[in-house]
């Protein structure tokens, strides 16, 4: 299961990682975010080359604003400290696989 990160460790874990990082911008009260959780868990086990993290937008509004997160769930794939792909809204397992490809 994806580790939850905070604004204080976001830079170290997401931006300074030497492997791709997928950050799930979510909120505990968000229904689609809860629906996305098992889909992300399944993808995580199939993608050991990617680190998966969750970031609660209510606890990290400054990070959400910095990356233009307006709706949740939003997934952002980071490589070498740069946001390279963004997906907004609930994805199916197949859609998530295509996003990670």
C-alpha cells in the first residue's frame, strides 16, 4: 500500500527519487479517491520499478497548488524531479496501466 507523504518529505521522496514516483493527490472524504485506492494497490504490486505515494490535499494545499491540482483524485508521475504525466479523475486498472506505460 502506498505510503502517505507530507509536504515536509515531498521533495525528498518524490522529487529526489532515482526511480519514477507516482503521487496520488487525494482526500479522505473523496469517494472516487477511496474507489481508486485498491486500483492503485494492484498496480503498485505489478510495478516495483515505480514508487507509489499518497498526498492528502487537505494536509498539503501548498503542494497541490504548486502542481495545479484542482480536482481529486489526481495522479502525477514524477521522473528526475519533474512532473511528466498527470491524470485527473478515477481510472480503471487498464487506464492506470496505460498511464504508467
